[in-house]
C-alpha cells in the first residue's frame, strides 16, 4: 500500500482519472468505499449539518445577522447570510427537505422588512447601507445601495424560492407568502439593475478585448455581480414557471417590464458567453474534455490581481506597527517589478459563484426559454459546469491527495492576491500568498462538482480527515475547519453540505 500511495499515485496522475480516484480512495483509508452512506442524503453528515444548524447557526443568522447587524443598517449581513446558507439550501433541495427550506425561508423573509422604498427617479425597493464597519464616508458606501450584497442575497433567496416552488406536496402552498414576496422583490431589483444605462454598458463590454483594459479601472471586467444576476434570472424563471396559474404567486408583470428583463438576461448571457474560454488540459487528471476559464486576460492589470505573477513566499508588502496601535505598510516588491500574467482571469474565491450560477442554469434551462423566450443559442453550452470542474482538477488543484491545495487563480497562476487591499476600513492587509485562497475550495462549495469530477468529492472528504489528523496543515490553509476554532461552526456549515448527495442533479 505504501508503494501504491507513493509512486503509484504519481504514475496514475498521468494515466487516468479513474485510476487516480481509486488510489486516492485507498490512500485515504477507503472513505468513499466504506463510508456506509455517510455522505448520502439521510446519512451521518447530513444529520451533523442539521444538528449544527439547530444548535448554533440558526441562532447566529437570526440574532447576529438579522437583528443585530441588518436592523442597524449593515447590509453586509446579507452577504454573510448568503455565504453561510447557499450550500445548505442546495443540499436541502437535493435531499428533498421541504420543512428545512421553509425554516430558512422564514428567516430570510425577515430581511425584506429592512427594504427601503425607491424614488420617482429610481423605482423599486432596495437595501441601503446605513451602518456597519464597511459602509463609511471614506469609501462612499454609506447611504447607498451596495449592489454586491443585494445581488448575492437575492441569489440565495431566489434559489430558495425556486426550490420551494417545485417541492412536492404542500410545500409550495406553505411558502406562498415567501414566494410572492421574493418574486416581486427580485423583479423590482432586476428592472432597476437592467435599465438603459446598464444595457448600454453590457453591449459595450461585449465588444471589448483584454487589450482595452487599463490599469486602475474596472471598465470591461465581467464581475461577480453580473454572474449573480444570471443566477437570479435562472432561479426566478424556475420559480415563476412552477408557480404559473397559482393565484397570488406574484404581482402581474407588464409586457414592457417582461421585455426589459428579457433584454437584460439576454445581454448578460451574451457577455458571459463571450468571456468563457476553452483550452486543452495540460495533463490527464481531469480526463480529455476541454477546460474552461473566465475573463482570461481581462484581470491582468486589476489591482487585486496585479501580483498574480509573483509566486514567492516572501511578502511583497509588510504591515508594521507604528507604535500608536495602528500599522504602516512597507512595500518590499513594487508591483511594476512583477511580470504581468497575460492569462489572469478570475481568482478562486470569486469564482465560487460559478457553483450556484451554473447549477441554476442547468436546472432551469427549459424555464428560461419558457419564461423569457430565450433560445438554446442564447444559453451557455450544456456541460459548462463540467468544463470548469475539469479546470479545478487539472489546473487549480496541486495534484496532492495527501495535502490538497489550490492555486489562487483559475488560470493556474499562484501569485499573491489582493496585496495591500483596501476596502475602505483603513485596515492593513498584506494579501493572500500562494495557495492562500485554498480555503475557497471548501467554503465555496466546489466539492459539489463531484458529480462532474468525482475526485473533488474525494478531496473534500480528505480535508475532513485532515481536520482531525493534521491540525497544523488545516490551521495553515483551512483554519475555519479546525475543531474548536472561533469560525468552526460557520465554516463547517458552509463546507459540509457540498459533500452530501452530490451525485444527484
């Protein structure tokens, strides 16, 4: 066995995915071969997740996020609520847990009470940031709608509404109030976000190339906000399609507004499709299919990604105490001395939105065509999630079954990320070193792509084993999975659901 797990694993990495998966299972104690259904719906891990939710995390969501933070105007509570529960909602849908979906819906619905009315010049309710650490005068977010937090939260609630709308039995009837509110609120937001100015920007971006990108600006970048809107449209279409004919499901949408949304989702999908690039795998770890990357080359000059070509462990900047309780930043490696990675696209952390977005597009393909009259040609190709999952296996993963790590960028670049990052709070941040975003594999739900690449589920289960057997490695790279850590509860709630029932569509 020792020989097999050494030379044999290295050899099979270059032979076949099936062989790699088999050796990986043997080298990790045969977990998937003898787990007794631990990761099936109804198994031990699902029971552990709901126990964690009942015992700790439901109270955190209800009290800390919704009552303490959102009630005080801190809309970033919505961002955290989505982060904590998106994988949980997906697991509950896969496993048919209607009552659990209703529980989460009841909590999420209370966030609607914090919506503020629009104006004659900007219709539709919205969440306005009026408190918290991030929204302040320095970054000019105070008193504004922070689109990222809203779009991310609606990405979760629209998925939740869709799951309830298609629930067998009386689940949809019990959720009728939540469904009505969610559809109406989502439509209001999409109509505002898809105005004439937004459509003009999307059309201009569709014509752009990486050569059009300039340092210090975000023009022409395909961002997570656009990807979330695509996911929301897909989930909205699914919920509306399932609820058609049900009295009171949503307020009637005018033909003009429906045409507006159709134009908006069409433009978003066109831009998304233009920014997906396919390339041949550099090895056989993911099989022989093409791999996918997103916005390849567009992010090479963006400040957060400017050090993608610097893969040294030595810090490019250092935060030093200035004696007054604050820190000053010393630049050791100026960014203009770092080679530009021309292939730099999305980083691994932001790319985690691909998991729910591509899942939504797959499940709601027919609904998108029925509700928004889209054609097959307007939708992404089937199998796109498998192509991104292949990228994760063949390019991003370090190939090590015993201690899996993941590069900071989908391109395979592993340089520093967000060096000297400033979000307006005045904190000193040195940045994420090579493999520093590995934790995004766990909290981003990537293991759910095991149905496309089974090895991803094996890697997720390996991390669970390492949490007990190698605390030093886990603390260095996946600290929120370390038993007893302050973030262990939220970390495990974000991670464990991606391991359960992922053989299901």
